C-alpha cells in the first residue's frame, strides 16, 4: 500500500515538473520572439536613419532645382528600386513637373501616369496634403482607363512644411510590384526636408533673376 502511495506521489511530482518545464519553455519562446521582433525593428529603424542621413547629406548643397530633384530621385530609386518618380512642385501660376526615370510593361510600353495629371488634380492632391493611393487619386479627378490603371501601383507623398503644401512626389510602378509600408514611410520621413530644400532653391533662383534684372 505504501509502495503504491509513493509511486502515486512520484507520478504527481514528475507531472508537476513536466508542467513547470513546459511553462518555462513557453516563457523562453516568448522572450526569444520579443527579442527577434525588437532586433528587426531596430534594424529597420537603423536602415531608415541611415537613408535619411545620406539623403540630407546629398541634397544639402544643391541649389539648382533640377539638380536637387535629380539627386533626390536617384536616392529614392536606390532605396526602393525600379520605380517612376515624378515631382510636382507648386508655383504661383500652376505647377512644375520633374520626372525621374521610367518603367515599362511586359509589352515594352512606357507607363506615363503623370500625363493624366491635370492642374485640377494636382491642386486637389496638394490641398489634401496627405498620402494618396490610386483609388484616392481617382476620387480627386484622375481620369485614366482601367486597362492602363490595372497595370500600375501608385502613391503620392506630400511635400509639406508646417502644414502648408508645396507639392508632392508621385511614385508608381508595375502592378506586379507594390511599395511596402516601410518604403513609403522612409520617403515620407525625408519629404519635409526635401520641401525645405526646394523652397530654398526657388528663393535663390528668384533672387538671381532679380539681380540679373
């Protein structure tokens, strides 16, 4: 009888130890997963910080608007890959458009979404002063056929200073490739600094023209 009781107690003890081990293993798994997630976030943050630092260092001495936007476009393409980049810069009498690079469909036809952008559409996007996906552009007045729109993925990123719109960046590519949230976030993080650089470039240009006159 005593032997059976001892055996029962031993089984109970082993069962408790096994449960404790499983519980401890789950805790270790959770800690490891948290560490992995934290490491991934740190790497992403480090990558974004490195991109922003390199971006600002590269554009800081650029006073010519075309050169400034050419450098900015190249850096963005290096960051997010083979995309079409078009800068829409607000002016007193409308806007200036600066395109960087081109992408093609499988049928080798150039995609030129910017050719569908009217003054009204540009102004509507500027006034919204926010990230706009393709469906939002359609709501704002983009008029392009579904056959064309089905081939692309697009987003606009505002060039804004203290809530005032100075234009936006149009980024688009083939529909088989979509921009990630991290890519969009990285570009959006440097957009205010780029807007300030654009403003400085325009001010210098106006001053030079005044001096020539």
